[in-house]
C-alpha cells in the first residue's frame, strides 16, 4: 500500500515538472534566436565598417594625388612666370623664338596636369537649369535612362559650373529672367575613372536622349554627355572644329583629354596640343 502511495506521488511530481520543462525549452529557443540575431547584426556592422573604411581610403588617396598635382602645377606656374619675365627682357634677342617655344611647352604641360585632374569627370549639356533644382536627383534619373546602375557613393561631386547669365529683355520681370537663363553645364566627378568611361559608352549608344526623357519641365532639348575638358582644351577643341569644317576634315574629337583630328576614314589621326599646332596640321 505504501509503495502504491509513493508511486502516485512520483507521478504527480512528473506532471508538475512538465510545464517547467516546456518553459525552459521555450526560453532556450528565445535565447538562441537572440544570439543568432546579435551575430547577424554584428556581421552587418562589420561589413558596413569595412565599406566605410574602404571609401575613406579611396578619398584619402584622391586627396593625396590632388595635393601632389597642385604642388607640381605651382612649380610649373613659377617657371612660366620666370620665363615670361625673362622673355620680356630679351624681346630683341635672337633667342626669343626658342624661349617662346619653351613657354608654350610649359603651358601645355600645365594644361595636361589640369586635364589629369578631370580624368574622372563628365560634362552634361542641355539639361534646363531651374530654380531650386535637385541636380543629384536629375543625374540619378539620367543614369536610369542610360541603363546604368548608379551607386551614389560612386559620385564625388555634382554641380553646375560657369557663371549664371541671363538674357535680359527690357521690361521683363524676375520670372521672365529665370525662364531666359542660359543653361550651364552639369559637371559630375566620379570616384573611379571606370565609372566615367561607362557613362561615356552608354551616352554614345543612346545619342537621342532629351530633357523630355528625364521629365525636366520646359521646352525639350537634346542631352549631350562628354568627357570634361579644361578651359584651354575646350577652346582648342572649338578652334579645331572650326578649322576642320573650313578645310573639310571629317573627324574632330576628344579622347582622354586629347584633341584629335582625321581628314578621312582610314587616314592618320593627329593630336593637337596647342593653338600653334593647328597651323602645322591644317
């Protein structure tokens, strides 16, 4: 009889302990989920830190390169200034021609340094300039139309460049002035040259883009995307196009900051380095 009573007590204890076992199991599962979640968050944070660190390194390298270029340009400018002063003192000397050639060559070198600083840039022409515009948003929409996947971290800077000029008309209002503002180009600097090259290739494929395609208000105008040139190279390109048109040369173009011309298909291409070189080629 006593043994039966003991068995019953043991069975009761078993029933009493069963809920606790289930609770313990649930607690263990919750802890495991929390632990897995913490591990996942830590992994994501680590990946983000690595990406940020990589971006900082790239920016640091870019700043170092820019600083080196600035120092070099300063040295060349100093040499040009010294040679120009010397040239003014030796105007009647027989060495004037050689000295002018040296100055021209130094100016070409300085311009080449400036052009290297723009090797990651493109210029976008034809997008109407509006008050309060969001240029980054416009560039993002344009990248979609070019079928380019754009990571905003790939863009170092985007801005309108040049002086804002308006075609003023007598009796016009402020609103009229805004609508008649001359559209400035948009300059985009990418973190990598490969990204710039991708944009230029896509622009060549899709030559017929207009502001209508990217939902810019106003009269539709064609959009052109070119590599960005220094002021000197842009002027040289303009002169080369004029001469080429005048002398019936079929091809005038720029590549990696160099101005190139070719009279006809299959013929030799010439690199124009300065205005003086125009007269030697045409």
